[in-house]
C-alpha cells in the first residue's frame, strides 16, 4: 500500500514551509507539525500544525501552534506523543534574532524550548527553556529506550557542527515539560548534525545514530554514523555509514518486528530522490530501498518518519523547496516492492 498526501495546497500556509515532524495521537489521528514564513529564518516564521483524522482522507486546515515575538524566528519543531505518560510534547528552537536585510540572524542564535499537552494538543503548558546557550537545535524525535530513559537527539552550529543528546530518566520525564531534569551528553564532533537514533536488538543500551554530514565533514557525501553501548551516555568516534548523504537530514524508526526504516536522500550531492530504506540487520546493510518521490531538478528534504499502531509508516517531508509539506503513508511490503 502507498498513498501520498499534500497536507495543504502549495503556499497555502505561507511562502516557505520546512522542517516537518509527525506523530500518532492516542485516538489514531496523525499529527504533523512544521515551520512556515516568508523565508527560512525570517521574522514571521512560526510553527503550524495539521491533523489527519483517523479514517479520513483530507488533513485539517493548518493552524498556528507557536510564535514567540515579532523579532524572533521559530524553527525545527519536534512533535512526540509519550504513550507511557499519555502526554504530547513539542520541542523547538527559537532564534533570538530573526534575519533581516540590514541585520544578520541565523541558526547559530537559536535556543531550545519545550512544552507539553495533557489533552492531545487542545491546551498546552507554558514554554520552558531547555537551554539558553546559543546554537543548539532540535530536528528529530526522541526515543524511549528499553531502560525507560528518553533520549532527545539535538545538535549545535555554534563554532562548528556537533551532535549532542539530552537524556531524561523515566522518573524525570514523567514530571513533564516544566519540572523535569535531564542530562546533556556530547558533543560528538566531526562536521555532523541533525542526529537520528534507534536502539538495536543485539543488546540493551546499544544505540545506532545516523547524522547529516556537512560539506566540510570528514565523510562528506555519506551518512555519518556513531554508536553507544550504554544507553547514550558515551559515543564512539564517528565513522562512514553505508548510505549517501547530500548535506541533508534523515530520520530512522525501529519497527515493531526489529527492522529499521530510514527516510533519506539517496544521493551524495542533491536532495533527490527522497527514499525509504529498510534494514533487517541493525543498519549494517539496506537491502531494500524505494523512492517516495524523485525529480533531480527539485529538492525533497527533512523527512520525519514514524510507525503507527496499525504497523504502517508515515513520512512527512518538505516538498519542492518548501512550497508545502507532504506526507507518505505506506507499509513494509511497499518498501520491499511486494505490494
């Protein structure tokens, strides 16, 4: 099975939409979140959301979810439903100074925030600063590990690209957005950013992290990988992964059967095609790769991928340099070309 949705019509939400993320709500609805404005880093950039109601075929009209101030820019939201504590979390970055023609801003001026909802997004807590250090940003979803910890992959652009992690114990994460305490791990250096993680099957606490590789990174043109053997407290030296990366984000999810699905640009230098890979051996090899969309004159980027409770997969992404956000719905058989 395969179905492709335009979450909203081109430019309906604004001139430039980017940085989408997706989660399943407890009633089976699928919720997507992204940022949108005149251009990336502009002062009018805010965070928006839309929902595909279970059993329906059209997404709801986009609504504003987060905007702090007129001189700031929002970006890189991460939406995550915590089914253990039955809470919906939003993590995102607020740019301290938006970008104008007469005054530079940028991702290096970002600080991280979060808030949560007890009623699936109808109402929210006040925002909380996770860090007031410049340059740290979110991109991909957190993962609850087998020991109960919740690990949020983050990254930094301040004085070079670096991967980092925030780790909450189960007890701390249960306290919610306003009161929980976490441990920062990293940085993992090497011109890498926008990490995505899964816990492997071979032993508890063995984590695999794939990273976007910058053009100046050691493994330029390839996904850069790193691993942890202690639930993310320590990470080995980055190494070249088995798949290409054109200085673009990717996202992984571990499936209920133990396989791993990866959304990525299957090219060393351009953001096309946007593809889904399937690994049955913990990311060592990717025997099945299938394109969601391909047009080498366009760009399709920043995917977010989840597996919903019915076993199917959802992958949102930026369509054609930001005209809108699309979401693909498919199953494992489609990836294997068995549909």
